[in-house]
C-alpha cells in the first residue's frame, strides 16, 4: 500500500515538473532520500537534511519535495541567508526563487516534530533551473509569489500583473498553478475584454482564447480567497490550430487541455459542428471575430457535443476541442452543412393579450452588445401584471424582461421542466423588452411564447419596510420582518420583495410556522418573487430576510391575488 501511495506522489511531482517542459529546464539535482534517526535535530525538534547546488545561469530555481511519510518543509538560501521557505501542508511541497549565475545555493528538507517511533521518512527531491529574465512570453513559464505588499484587486486579493505581447490570429492557453493557494486568473485582452477562471484543474486555473488582431495583454495571477499568499507558476503557450472545412471530418488526439481548429467556409452558411469521443466527456467551443461564442457539453450523450453555427462575414471561426473534466484521448470532429426552416419573427415584435407565438431561435452569428435571442416588446401601465411563458422541446429556455428603466427580471425553469415563466408587476408605465433565449450556447430550435395580461386582482399588501440591527435575527445572524396576509382559496398569489440595499430572501409560512414557499432571486436583480395558488382561504406570514447575515436596509413588498 505504501509503495502505491508513494508512486502516486512521485507521479504528482513529475507532473509538476512536466508542466515546465516548454522552457527546457535544467535538472540540477534529483535524489531519493530518507530522513533517519541519525539526521540532524534542530531547535523545535525538527529533523532535516541539507544539500548544495551551484547555479550555472540566471533564472528561477524550482525545488519540489514529495513524501508518503511526512509533510515536507523546504528552505532555500545562500550559506548566510534564507531566501525562501515553504512549510509542509501536504505530501508534496514546492517553492521557487530567483537566482544568479555562479551562486551557491543551500537547500534544506525538514520534517517538523517527527514521531520519535519513526525510523524512516522517505522523500523524492528535484531541483531544476528555468533560465531567463523572468518575463512572460508565449511558450515560456515563470515563477512568482503572492505576498503582503503586492497590489490588491477589487476583491481584496493580492495580484501580480504580467505583460505579454500576443501575435494576431493565435489560440493561446494560459495556466496558473500553485501548491499554496486556490489559483485565480484574470486576463485583460488586447481588445479590452476580460476573461477569468477559477478552477479548471483541481484548484489551478486555465484560460484559453483567440487573440484576434493581437497586441499587448495583461495577465493577472491572483488567488480565489483574499489575503492568500504563496508561490505560483504561470505558463502561456500557443495552441496549434489546424484547418477544417465544411463537409470534413477529422480525427485527433487530445493530449493537453485543448486542441484548436480554424473553420473556413462561406459567410452566412449554416453548419453543424459535432465532437465525439469514447475516451472523455467532450466540450466544444466556437468563436469568431464578430463576437459569436457558442459552447456545448452534452448534446444527448456525455460523449457528444454539438453546436449549430452561422459562419461569420470573414468566413472564419475558431473551434476549440477540450474535455469537460481533465480527460484525454482520441476524438472525431465533423463539420457538415445544416438547414433550418423555422419561422422568422421581426425584431421587437409587439405582443398582444392572449397571444401564443410560434418561433425559432436561430444560430448566433454576431450582433450588437446586449442580450441575445429573439426580442419581443409589450406596453404596460404601472401596476399592471402580465404573464409570459417560454416553452421548447429543443433547448433549455431562458426568459428576460427589461423594464423601461433598464432593470432586468429573469427566469430559467419556473414553468416546469426546462421551460420558463415570468409573472411581472410593472413598476412603471412604458414599453418593456422580452428576450426569448437558450440557457446554453446552442441557440437554435423551435419554441412557443405566450403573453397574458392578468386580472389586476386584489392588492393584499403594499408596504415599505426596513431591516435594522434592532430587528429579531435567526440563528445564522440574519435579521427579519414578518408581514401577515390573508389569501383566498384557488387564487393565484404573487409576492414581490424589492430592495436596492441587500440581497433579499422571502419565506411564506403558515400561522403555525410551517414553511410553505421560499425564494431568493426569482424576481431578478437579487430580489425574491414567490408565486403560488392558495390551497385554502387562510392567514399566512411573509418573512422578509436577507441572503447574507448581518445585512440591513430598506425594502418594498407587494402581494397580489
């Protein structure tokens, strides 16, 4: 058992070193050792061994120690000064330090407070030198560390920024890894857009993107948690792109995180792109220079991903092949012509009371910024209530309503299954926009959308309240107010709680305290909405509280039936 554990750790250490292959590191020392009873005991009853290496060139020294028996600590320095220390918190520990040609470096491996009954403590140590000036370029990696005094990002986390020049029309993959903290990547692309990632491989981060016209970019190495510190490795590399044309099927091998293809074809042509594998859970992304970004994971099978795409005006798109997890293996990628004859509806089609519209979402081929999908409109007076339902057998429906003042209300599955429904009480008079969309990235298929103006009904409650630190609080520290209201059997009840000061949470319970309904964000913009049909005429209680503890502020409540 111990041997198998150690082999697993050795493989882990080899992966840590293998990630640096693109920089052709020089192995200065690789040794298998054991901390024995006879090894030096230092203050605090730690047991340690020391090694020395002479550095042949300027660069970054990377020390990795892995053990099945203890959590190794590492100290790296000169004969007179400690340059870097990494305390053991797991079976593998790594640290890096900038060094100069000719320096004599002392490396100490230690176990803190060893068990006096232990007679051995095996470990593998590798010391490699990555030459270079420490700047980031495509095809290289660099070592860095987050520490107090670094710049803080908007989340309050330490962040190191690295400038990099990117060539045009290149697919780039950036990896950030760390043994010390949960890595988080923020990349400012040459066109001003920002892409981010938290966990792509365990707690390490990865971002892949196409450079477009190229130029200078900024890569931010930071942590998911504020205040986290420690060593990290940042790597940027170009992903080889192979051409694929409409009607072609290619076979490939996914050996790294991603393979990329350049799709060329007639502008405006509709194509189906399908990715299959028997070795891994496929994930497919399609993007172009006109803003299109389509993605799909499971198109009816965990081994198949599929998107329908309208080729951009310049006749080119990037097709990225990857796995949903960290799988590797063989795949086939096929591009075939596609036809779609669904009904076309004019942009901004005005909805009328009681109307049922049959439509179809078409492939996204680039458009102006803002919500995507089929846009409808309706006019409403302040206080008027409407119901909109979006249903489809072809995609996971998603509804968004944008009020005249720009506020947004969204819904995914309130109509049951993958269908969407919004019951809206208009806050102001004017024209409202409705977007019928697909929750995923495939953006194609038939749907029906119904629009109904509801009976204005009876206003059961319309009040303004405020949560303060003098209010009652539950055991989690969330303040709450209680509003009694009476419902009529068989009537549809709509409850809206709105606040600009906190993320609201609403609970409906019986007068005996039984929880009947609860909601967080169904009203859009972090506002709760609860809709239900009263089973009997009775008095209920609305509990207005917050999603997070220790939060206060004003709010409005309206209840209709």
